[in-house]
C-alpha cells in the first residue's frame, strides 16, 4: 500500500464526512479501514458482519462514487468495492465469511413491517434472535443459559440478580435498570442471553428484545434515514424487557439521546431494562451525566476476575461437556489444576484451552499428560505479559482497604479520612503505572498536576517515619500485583 493511496483514502473519508454528516459518518464509517486497491477493486475492512451488510445495503454506491472520483486524481481506476470482515463469523454459507460486495443481496428486517407479539425466533440458519414489531435483535447463543453458567464468589451476585429479573417480569421490579459490567470474557453476555432464554421459557408471549449497542445505533440511524423514527420509538417502548449489550459502543449524540428517552420511558412504565458493559456507568465518559446517572440508579453489579476455584469449576464443566460427546476424553486433576493456575484472563481462554486439548487428543490419539498440555497451550502462556496495573484497579483497592467510596476519593471533600486514601492512591498511581501527573490528576477527580505532585511528596515524606503507612503501602502493592 503506497502513501499516495493512503492519502487518497483519507480524502475519500473527508468527502464522506461532508456529504453524509458527522452523525452518520462517525456511526457507520468510524471503524472502516482501508486495505488496498488492486486491479480496480477497492478493498475495505470492517469489524462485524452486521456492519458490512449495512454499509453494502445503504452506502455502497456513494462509497464507490466518491472513491472513483478521488482515486482518479492519482490515475487509479476504481470499478468495484469489497468489504471484508476483520474477524471470523459463523454463517451457513462459507462464501459469505470474508467478502460482501454489491452483488451479494442482503436481507434486513424492515422497521415498517410489524409482526405479532414478540419472543425468540429462528431464521432457519441455526441463528436465534429476539424480535418484536419488525425489530430483529442480535443473535442469541443456545449454549448461554442459567444452567450452563458456572457460579463462584466473583459472579454470584450478578447471577442472582439476573435470575431475579427474569423471574419477576411484569411484577414489582426491584432492580431496574440492572447494570452488569466486567472485563471481556467473564460472562456478562452469557447472563443477558440466559435472561432472554429464561423469560421466553416462562412466558412465550413476553415481548423481549436483545440488542447490542451497535445494532441499536444502526437501527435508529436507519429509521432516521427512512423517516420512520417515530415508529421506531413507539415500537421500542412497547416491549416488556430490553437487553442492551456492549453499552460502551453506543456513539452519536442523537442516538444516545434516543436511547436515554427509551430508557426513561421503559423504566417509568415498569418495563425491565438490563445493560451490560465493560465498565461501570460512571466511567462511560462518552455518555452525558444524566444517562450515566439513570443507568447507575438501579442495581450495578460487577463480575470480577475468576479466582482459582471458579476457573477450576469452569474447566471441569467444559471437560464434562466433551466427555458427554466422547467418553474416552479423560483429563486428570493435575492437568485441570495446571490450566486453572496458568490461564487467568477469562472464561473464553479456558474454553479455548479445553477445545485445543480435545482436538489434539482426537487427531493424535495421544494421552493427555501434563507435558503434552503444556506444549499445546504454550503460546497462551508465552504471550502473557506481566499484569498492567490500571488507575481503576488502584481506586478499587484503595476504596476497599480504607473503607471509603470511590465517589469520596474523587470528590472535593478534604476530611482526613478521605485525603489520606486519595494521596496514597496518587502515590501508587505514579509508582505503579506509566501515567503522567496530569493524567493521574484527571483520573482522580480532575485535579491539577501540582496537586498530584504535592500528594506524592507528602506520602514520600511520611512513609519514612510512619510504620503503619509503610505496612499499608506494602499490602496495597501486593493486592494490586496479585
């Protein structure tokens, strides 16, 4: 890829932004990447199959026109465009996995075509989805049920809350909205799918809609584009339970405003809303303060990292599932303990390790020994870098250790019981992270870098003659590094 072609693509993006408007451009083209131009074919990539189909259905012609005009200035001809998906997706037709062009017809649900009731449906291609009044939700995984969810200390509260909202639909809702947050691969999407399946099993006429934030965004913008926004709003507000996943990806001021109105309308009408995200509502900086406040006004639960016992349970459950298919698949306890000790990132990592070991045993018929397993997952272990400590981790540990809330630490309050934890947090942030003083100050309630510097020097001065403070710092550092 030459620099001229890169520059040309940047000009294409600038023109698309000008022609389509900032709202549409940032929502639909912000994650499109230029791959290259070969023999007149413009190659672009997108992160999801859904986005690829949407762009081809709605913006293929404008992309081709603008690209042709801009690349012609460098004597390059553009006759067609393809959109590749940057990540694998499961579809029935293997030919659809990589490329989608204008000649590939795309079927999409019409906002103006109502269906009766709601619930969970199948499209005949082994994909299940919720649907209500013409809205097709995001795909649901049949494996993600309450029965298949493995509980432990880190996720027990989230599991119990999810079970209760699925059982209390239409009654006195205690937790509304329910907001579940965690790092990737810890089970929040599993819980949302489980709620959808459980509600459908309990009440087949329940009006359920499960959407990723990305799909909500695209559906709303499409309704604006087709001048069907009022119908979009009215239909959404008629559902019984709305489940929104990956909330952190909701972008665009108009889209966020509409989601806020929908959220308020559903909650005020005693309809259940469940939201999942990779961070707490207060940390969704792209959302306005009013929406963050409303999301945090129900029950906010965090799914924490899996501990050793829970990782062991997950591994045993996945191994049992394989044994039900193949009774000859035997994994000894020492192998399970080894995997649980070494693979600490997420449940998906554990699933992947079991799949690798099972495939290896199928293809080679060799016994599953500790040495063999260590070889099979060596790349997972080698790729692990020392755990990077985040300022969020420091705030969480400080809050628990000193018994003060995160809000107090970030506030302007100057009580001794709050000032000391705040100063210790700033000191640890400088010592254990690569963040600059201004960045630390911003993350500690928008403070000036001179305030951070004062706090660091204060702790450095006191630690020499304060045994209790030295012990506290030692404990906090161990907690952060474990």
